[in-house]
């Protein structure tokens, strides 16, 4: 069975759909590409690639500009839907705005999907911010504060399933690279109530993340603070941890109020 870009294998995959989605990924990675480049990248016949691109263009997913294919503006609409399609995402945005006024650090909210972490939105704008943290790209859970904060609430089997899919590749010399290190780190996260990233994903980049729990005990995602590592000492860390804890408490309270049944009403269904 074909190995998918997200690491899944052994599942029934429609090869025509897979080819189209691979073209989307390749266009994104290449920053736009010609038909010949995509033929070379995919190894598919020129006529096949052209047919897929024509179909994608018909539905607004790609555009052809000066014989180079780019992703279409439709993805902006899809991105807006992902960011705003759930009520608790709106709450996250409000909490982020408030926390950004109180903290000296940058703020964002991230979720885990398919064993990777994606930052949905935030105010990450300092000059040397790694672009992958703010452009919707997925990144590894074991090298990030947000990822560790989230999976600390998962059972061992679920964590091992993520490791089996993605491995524990090192991003820097400080990255966790063994299961024993990761499980020990997750235990520390549970004990202190938040996770830290001390240059484990990007040299010189520090972050603190705290999981946001749902009323049913699940995990929505992680609220995070981040900035240059040289700015962080014990006093700063303690102050930011306090601010982050209050923000998460506000987040969880607002969600609980949102989905709390009113008198005589079964109320809304709280999403997981």
C-alpha cells in the first residue's frame, strides 16, 4: 500500500485522489511549479498530471499564471473555516488577544491533528519568528511546548502511535530523541502543569504551552507563549506561567459556559 504524506499506510486510499493531493503538496513546497517540474517531481505521465491540474483548477484549488501553477485563493476560505468553524476557536482568539496585552511574549493557540501540531492563529510577529510556526504547517509534537502540553494528556498507547508514525527526529541538539526521554518529559509536564520548549525545535527559541481541556475531559489544544530564549530567566518563567494558567482557566470557563445547558433546555453538544 502506498505510504501517504501524513505517514499513514495500510488504509484504503484512492490513488486518483492521492495524486491530486500530492500535486497540491508539491505546488506548496515548490512555491509554484511548471507542468514539467510537477511531472518530474511526481513521476507521473505528463497527460496525467495535466488532467489532475485541470480538475483542481476547475474547482478553484490551483491557478495557472504564466504557465506556472499556484495554489488558488480558495485555500484562504478553507483556512478561515478551520480557524473559525468551531465556537471554541472564537473563544481562543479572544483569550489570545487578552493574554497578548498582559504578556511580554508572543501568543498562539495550537491543535494536534494526525499526530502533528498546527498553530491556528496568534500574534506571532517578532522579527525572527520561524515561518513554519505561523503559516499553518504541521510540526512535531516532541520538539514543541504545545505538542508536549497536549500529548501529556493522552494515554500511553496514543502517544506511542504518534511515535510509530512520525518517529522522534532531532531538530536541534536539544531535541528529545528517545521514548524514555519523551515519557519522562511528559511526566514533568503533568507535574508542573505546563510544557516548555528550550531550543528543542529552533535554536534560541523558547516557548511555554498549557493544554486547554474540554468539559468532557478531552483536549482542545494548547495555549502558548513564546519568544527569544535569552529573554527568559526564572522570574520571567514564573510570571509567564502564572499568566498562562489564568488565561487557560478563562478559556476553559468560557467554553464550559458556552455549552452548559440552560434551564429546561438540553443545550448544545460540546465538541471534542
